[in-house]
């Protein structure tokens, strides 16, 4: 594979395994424009186990590194697929960019807005790709619904939506993957950012840019988190919020969530327009991942499967390959393919820094509003860095 992009997997946790599974699906389908030549993790055991997985899946054994700096200096890879906790997106990404490497970075592509801007500064005017690993919009369900709403106007003019999920769910915060998500300095926030980045991207992908954010939130969990990354401290991220989002288009959205709702569970996911509504089948913060059923004014119901069939039939051969290369529908495989294609063809990725900034700007606008006791916040002010009161301590902590 003389023209193959040499890839490094940076981070050997759970999300990295999903990315590796995506690369395996691509290779099985006959796509050979990449080779994984390096894997990097501070845990040598995890790195070697991941190297074993890659060798078994792809037939090639990558070189193992325990630091990003060592990996970059070795010039073992042309591009890095960064699958690290949010706090380390910018540090690993900047090191790779300084070394002339392209980067695919898990959402939210930096722990704060300023962290993303630092990544852009590190790239400068060089032709290096910075792609975001946002998989939800790439599934058939979200692609179908975006088409149905914007190309087919199946609900007429969108007016408002509500996404409310209240339940009682135990999160084992002794596990590292949940522990770092429990602290503001490591995750940037709680589920509103970690999972909410998917929601924020998708609702703006369908309804256009958000203009104003209004939010109140609470921290209800008092678990003590003990991690080597930071000093021992209690959970300090939100586990309840209620928010109103106003879009440039005039759409108004209500978004509320908690995992500390005792007793009866509540789950409502409805999107309304002038001519009908969409009932989202997905309960988690991945809008339309499993599709949505259409209910027209007057009561006629159209199951999602009909919408999907119509959408797929509408695609040209070129469109179908671009959206679902080699017939693959696994969104992790598609985002990995898009990254490699962006590098080899010199084009922009489907989800780049502009899309990442827009998605996280809405999330952080909600944090900034809550930080100001529910005052309305302009999303654009957060996106540009004009307002960053909530994020300032994080930036100071990490020297951003």
C-alpha cells in the first residue's frame, strides 16, 4: 500500500476500539488507503492490547508508544486518530499538528471553545486536516430525517421541539471512563457536553444555527472522585438541566434531562412543524439515530421505514457512495473513511472545525447561561470567545 495514509491511534480506551472496528469494516469492504502504524497510550498494557487487536483485525502490528511527543518524533504516522478524554484533545492534537500530522479528534474537539481555537492556531495556514469524530449525523436515521425535514418538508415549516428524559440511572463513577466525565476540569462539563454534543450538532444540522441559549442546571450527585489526573473531589458537573434554545430560523427547542429522577420515568422526544410532527425513536441524546415516525396533521402516520426507503431511493450512485461508502452504514467506519478521504483527496471533512465549534458553542452557551443564573446567552458570543465565564477556570487550569 505505497499510497496509504499511515495512521496512529492515540488513546486505547473504549471509543478507540469502536474506531478500530470501523477501520476493520473498511478494510473488509476493500478500502485500502490507510494502514495503522502506531498506537499510543500512557498505559503500556492498554497500548499493547490495542496493538494486538489491530494486528488481529487488520493483519498489521503497529508500533507502540507511551507518549504523543515520542510518537510524533518517531515520524511513524502521517495522521492521528485521537480518542482521549476531553482535557487532552488539545494537548495531543497540538503536538501532532506541530509535527505536521493530520488529526481526527473525538467530540467535542477540545475541552473548551478556546482549546479548539488553539488547535486552529497550531495548524496555521498549512494544508492539514482537523476533523471531528462526530458519528451521529452519519447514521442512516439522522441522514434520512435531515432530508425529510429540509428537502421534503414532511412536517412543513419547523416550529418547536421538546426533548425530555428523566430517569434514575446508576453511573459507576469508580470506573475511569465515568470518573473523568464527573469533573469539570477533565470533561469540561457533564452529559450536556459529553453526550449533548451529539444532540447539539444534530438539532442545528436539521434546524439551522442556534441563536440564544437559556439554561438552569444542578449537581445532585455527591460521589467523591479519586483520580490521578486531579486532586480528590466530589462530582461537580451537572446531572440535571432544563434549557430553552432559540434558533435563527425561529424554531424553539426545549431540552431537559436528569439521571436522578426517582419514581416514574419520563421520556418525550417530539419535533413539530406546521403540517405534522416527528416522534424520535431514540431516547438517548443521539437524535434520530434509530429514525423517527411521521405523524401528519389529521392523524395519518408514516412509519420511519417508509421515509428511509424514500430517502435511499432518492440518492444518486455518487451520493450513496459519499454518504455510505461501499454500502457501509456503520457511522464510526464512515467517519474514519471521511478522514482518510479528506487527506488523500485534499478536501474538507464532512465534520470539521466549523461544525465542531458550532456544536460545542451551543453546549457551552447553555453552561454560560446557567453560570449566569439562567440569563439568555448569545451562542455567537460563546463561539467567538467573547463570553467564557464558565470556561475561564478550565482554561486557566490547563494553561489554554
